């Protein structure tokens, strides 16, 4: 993994004005992945969109951690069903 | 341009208190927030509308102006100027205390009505945190024909005014989305660039049917070849192929031509199979001689 693709959690706290405990809570709930390199914690830049989304839902819509877990599960399910739907529609083309 | 009833948008009445507005906004935002309605254009538009309504109604100055001019909003600026001249108050509606929700979506696209009434600098943004660090992700749709994705090819796309040259891998599927890392919006204050997500819409411009890496085709087979066997030439995706027909082949028989299907996505030189279904054509307009001979054959079978 390239270290330049990692963003230190301290930097995230500063940029987004969020508490470190928030990132820790997301990590403890399995909502984001935190990578530790030489005792410093990082989030991979590929996971930033997910982090930003969770942040918006928590701070803007006042959804607590349990709510975020439920939403993440449901959105993952929606995404899965969406992909299934695309696959089924493509398959339906065989019978048209 | 039409008048926008912001109260109606937030489903509140004109006597709503600040707390009522906040409550109504939050309730609607939770319902229509783009993060909770991925890829839903209607929800996105609705969210933009409620954001705009909140921008106006949660800011006492903007609300006052909006209420004061109501449907005469087209003259609002004119009245405002006159009023300002009279009071020599100056200023405008640049400041405010309202909060609007942030996002990596186009939530800042306010209506012409808003722009005309409050001007481009009329909006207040943000929730106190920096909503953007990573650059914005872009979404694009690319229309291709099935024949285009049989081989990997390079294509130049123009996204937000920038030309991006990318290789479209053979075997990409209809509805599939691929991520082009770092081709979204620029990051803010050293933040990583956003990504570009391209969704492929693939139109089938061939007679073949496709399911993932497999192709399907129906071939008409004449009655005698089906009965007695023989050889036929068929079209594959890439050219012609000779097929040996077994004697007494039944209608609807399906044969597999291994490796004559579609390329497997991101598996170089690997192909799916082509399935051919025979559709046997029974002779029509029989002559009296043919009828006679078929009757003879029928008798042999009974």
C-alpha cells in the first residue's frame, strides 16, 4: 500500500473539524477501516467518500452511530440489489 | 421563471417558528438526502429545493425579504434599491446564520428565482466543518455499442471540460460502473482528488444475445439437413464458422461453440462460449408429388 494514499486521522479531524473519537467510533463499529503505520493512524484515500458520507449523516442529519450502522447495512443491501437488478435486466434480454 | 413557495416546499405554514422550520427541514432532509438515496435524481432535485427553501426561511433577513415581496419578487431588487437609498443602509444579504447540509453532490445549484432575488452572494454555506477535503467525485454515462466492447480500446472523454483518455476494457457489461481514480474534482487544501465513475450503457447492435461472457444465437436449419445431417456455415461474433449437423437433429437443439463467445472482462485472451439453438424450418407449399412422398414416409412410420 502506498503511504501517499493514506491520510492521517489527525489531518481528517483538522480538515473536517471532527473529534477523533468520532473516527474511533466509526472504526470500532466496523464502518471505516483505520490503518496503523508506525503508531500513526490513517484512512485510505479510497475510503474518503465513505467517511465523508458517514460524517454528513452524523453531523448534518444527527444520525447516531447505531443509525449509521443500520443505514450502511441497508445501503449496501440496496447496492447489492441494484447490481442484481442490472444482471437480471441484462439476462432478460435473452428472452426478448 | 416562476415564483417558488418555500413554505410549501418545507411543508409548513407562514407562521412557522424558527424551530418549526428547522424541524421540517431536518425531517425532509433525512428523507431526501442524496446520501440516503444514491443515484436517485428526483431525490437529489427535491433535496436541492428543500436546501434552498431552508436557506431562505432559516435566515431572518432573507425570510423577511421573501415575505415582504412575495409574488412581487420580480420587483424586489428595485424596491430594495429604493429602500436602501432612502435609509442609506447599504449592504445586502451576504451574511446570515442559516445552515445548509453539505455533500459531494451538486447541492449548491440554487434556482434562478433564488439568484434573482438574493443574488449569487446571497447564500450562506456550510455547517462549520469543511465539507470538502477530497475532491468531488464525478459521474458520467458512456453509450457504446456491443461491437465496441468486443475489444479493448482507447477513448477520449470530455468530463467537466477536461479531456480524459482511457482504455475501455473488452467485455465491459451494460450497466457496469468503473472507477477512474483521481479524475474527479481537485482536492481542497491538499486533499486527494475525487474519482470519476463511468457507467456503461451498451446497446446491442447485433443479432446475438449476450449474458456476461456468453453469446446466444438462433440459426435456421433446413428440414433435410436436420433429418439427414450435413454441414452449415454460421455467423459468429468475429466471423464465420462451419458446423457439422448430426442426423436427426431435433428442433430447439442447442450446441456450444467453446471460446466463440464474448471476451471475459479483464481476463486477457479468455472468451466465453457461443450457444447456437437450431430452429428447424418445416417445408411449406408442398407440391402434390411431395405430399405423396411424405404420405409414403408416414405410412412407413405408422
